[in-house]
């Protein structure tokens, strides 16, 4: 049974910039740059028939390619941070793609995330030894991080296996944008 999610690949030049920000945060388990991505929708563990239907539904999406950029760092888990990420600058085209996928997945009976969609690239998972003040200092140090725009020509259906988090991820299908 595959564990699936839809996402956007990060260009190697941007991944390299992100990987240079690793270090200096006790308790961080840094994500391998080959696994950087922006999640569009997490489907979870599905059977193979549903996986095929998911791929078909995603192949029907007809949206134009668009540009994205990353602006600043943040963390999830306000009192006890559990991950550090690079934030994606707000983009209407990204929101439309996310909404289209989410709508199609709901029609297939798949639930949506309980939280509001916050597009990001996870840089590190944090264990309990990561002190909130250290996370705040790391974020302050990297708060001015910016990338140039990069074009998103396609989105991807990834699979993952049980792991501690952060990959490895396998590209199962790609879907070109217009």
C-alpha cells in the first residue's frame, strides 16, 4: 500500500541555497536536499486502485505554470517547535493548484489537512532537545533568506515509506502544467 502526497519539486539551485542554511541548531535533524519539496496535498496510505484514481484525477488538472520564491524561515509548533521551514511567498496560482487537488481528493473520499495550507519547504525536524529560544535565534539569524523566482512547470505525485521523517521520497508520476 503506497503512502502518497502531491508536491512541487525544488530546483537544484534553490536546494543548494537551502542546504547552505543547515547547522547551528541543536536538536535538528536536517532534511537531505534531494528530498526538499513543497507539499500540495497529503493523501496518506492508499490501496493501489485508489492510487491509480488519484493519478488519473491529477492528470486532469489544467492550470498554467507559474513562478514561486521562498521568503524567510519559520517553525511549526509554537510552544514546542517540531520543524523548521523555508516559507513560500504567497502566490495565487499555487493556491489554485492546491485547491484543485484538494477538491479532487475530497471527491475521492480523502480527507484534507485540519490546518490551513501553509506552503513551505521543510528544512529540519526538531527533537525535544531543541530549545524554543535556540529555534527563535536560528529563525532570527535566517529571517532575511530570499530566493529569486523559479518556474514551476509541473507537479509530482510522490510516494514515501515509513521512516523517521524527511524521505526518501520517490517520484511516481509527473503532471505538466500548461
